[in-house]
C-alpha cells in the first residue's frame, strides 16, 4: 500500500522565510542526502530557528519530499519540452537530460544522493502520483528506436538520466586532472559525445585527440 504523503508545493515555496528555508534545505540535502541532513543545519542556513521551520513544513521528510518533487518535475519537464520540440531520437534524449540536469547542478546532486540510497522517497512520490514517471516512459520510447538487441529502453532511460545527473553534479571532480577550469558547455559537449557514441570509435573514423592530431597512431 502506498505511503501517505504530505501536501506538496509543486511550484516551490512562498517568498520570504519559506523561500530561505527552501534554499537552505536544498544546500543541506545536496551535501548530505536525506539521512545525513540536519534540521539544525537547515535552520542555520535560513537564519531562523527550528520551531519556525516547522511552522512551514511539518517535518524534515515533508520538506525533502517537496524539494525532491520540485527537482524531479523541473528536470523531466525540460526533457519533455525537448522531446516535443524536435525529433524523438536517442541523441535528443541524451541532450535533453544533460541540459535539464546542468541547469540545476544542486538539484542533480540531490537526485544522485537519492539514487545512492535506493530512491526510496522518489518511489513514494511515484506511488502517490504515477504520472511523475511518464517522462521516463517517453524517453524510453525515443531510445527504443536506436536500441540494440537485448537493450531495455526503460533501463536505458534511467541510466541516461542518472549519468546526466552525475555529470552535472561532478564537473568539479575533473579539476585535479586538468590545467584549467572546464567550461559548462565544454563539459556538456564531452558528456554528450561520450553518452551518444561511447568511448570506442570505428577504426576508419579518425578523431582529433587533445593535441588536435587525428587518432591514427601519429604522435
């Protein structure tokens, strides 16, 4: 039986202290996940006390569910918009997920932490509102056109969405290995090429390496 969920704010919080709590909670959840987040940390980030926070949300769980829903709906709305505005090709799905996640890197971090926990609260939201997952099915339909034998389109859509969230939230992870900060558009282009084409390329297709020379054995 589906767990009863508290009322949600699909369009975000009201201005004022509610908005400060919302933004502070996004920071706390993105850094620590649901279980590691502390209401004291949220209240401190919002410059209020815990009692005032509970006047706006009944519990940490209620606040987290509202934020998780808003992140999910925001991202999947972008994916649907991209699919509606062009051809429903696998590359369009990859690009749509990357753009949606890179638009909200903090939200992507919240999703990644939720996935690492086994997505229990996302599952609760889906039980309460099955229509939330319809964009995943639409993405799966688009991926099915280019899927090979034995490839499950739904699992592919979930994988692409998860990798896009990881890409959006982990751009800073490349800093120890590169000489300069990677621009978001460069990171996005690299991730898109990797997700669409894979690491290996046909031998007959030359590819420019980091030094600009074709990857044909020349050094």
